[in-house]
DNA sequence: ATGGCCCGTAGAACGGGA
């Protein structure tokens, strides 16, 4: 059977809930990883999503961050063994939620932005990713079928950046960040998007300013990485730019991977 | 040539995003 797994940074689930509900109704994605919900758990729209046929597991905070895992009740098992933070990493920021869905371990992550190379937040970003990498090594040992999906805030290669010369050395595209991404791949993870032929200038984020979307000035910073075992069953991966065309869009587009399992 | 937005918390700007 075919199973779809998506990641989408919604940049406020309160504002984007109508978009998300429309998108779920038309795409019927089985598993959805959300980032930047910006909602405390009491305000999470669990009822509206249940009405739409999705169960939700989530961890959020006021104003910033917040992640969620949605599972389509008709097609996939409920989420079990939920982990709502990185173990062994003291962090008040709600950036990670993981669960087992059927035989699949799904990790939904909102990597820190890093603000500027050399800043305190940049240092935090690298430390956060290092802790994630350590934890994932153990997760992969336990769960051969694992997906790491989310907003990585890293464009891994030149072709993931509209103007790599201008972005060289900048946050989201600095060498230490790209190295951290490669360290994740070295765990045995595969960038599902690059398993397939893709259009030129494929991006997942465009600045709200400067008509960046219309001018195709974006970055590919949202990713679905798959364990080697799972990557063998990946039949497709695509960025859905349609939600970015709507009124009042998120600045990120969703990425959808299709698994034949 | 430069920089032009959006969201949440406010209850006016400002921090943060990327």
C-alpha cells in the first residue's frame, strides 16, 4: 500500500488552520509533521482536526516554536511511544516530537534558525543539531524504519539556494550548518527529495518580502530524510507550492514523500 | 542601489523568523 508523509512549517497554526484543513481535505496525507504552530497545548485545534479525520500529538508554547504530528485515522495506526523533546538536552523551546505510527518511527523537528553566523542563537543551533544527531543514532538502532521530517533551516547544497554566491557563509547556508546536515546523512539517512528528478529552482521557503516567491528566490530548507530501509520504499517526493500561492500563506511550502509499504 | 513582510504580544513598537 501507499502511504504519504508530509512536513509543513505553517508559521502560526491559528492563522493557517483554514489552509491546513483545505489541504488535508484535498491531499489526504496520512502523516503530517507541522512546525511553528505557536500555540500552547490548551489552544491546539485538536477538535477541528479530529473533525477532519486526523488525530494529533503536539507540544507547543506561547508565541514561538511548537510542533505537531497528525495521523489520518482511516489509514494509519495511532501514534505511540511519543517523545516530546530531545532527551539529554535541556531546552525550554518546543522543537521536537516523535512517535511510532504502525511500524514507522516519525521524528518531526523544527531546527533552530540560528539568526546570524557567530551569534548565540547560531551556537545554540549547532548544539541542538548535535544533540539531535546523537539521539537519532540510538533511535535508528531501535527503529530501522525511520523518517526525520521538518524545517531544518539548512539548505544543504548550492542547488538548494537561488543565489548561492550571495548566500555563501550566511546563516542557513554556512559550512558548519551544511556539515551538520551531512552528519545527519552519515547516520544512514537519505534526502528523499534527491532520490528523484526534480524541477530546477525547487525551494520550500521564500521571503515574504521582495516578491521572492514570484521571482523564484527561495531556499530548500524543509526536508524529509529517510532511513536506508525506508528509502528503498520511497516512490516519490515533491514540494507542493500551491499553498504558497494563496492569500495570507505560510512562507514555507509543504513537502510530501510517498512510501510504498 | 537599497529594501520593500508577517506573526504574536502588545495595546506601540518590537523581537523573531529566514
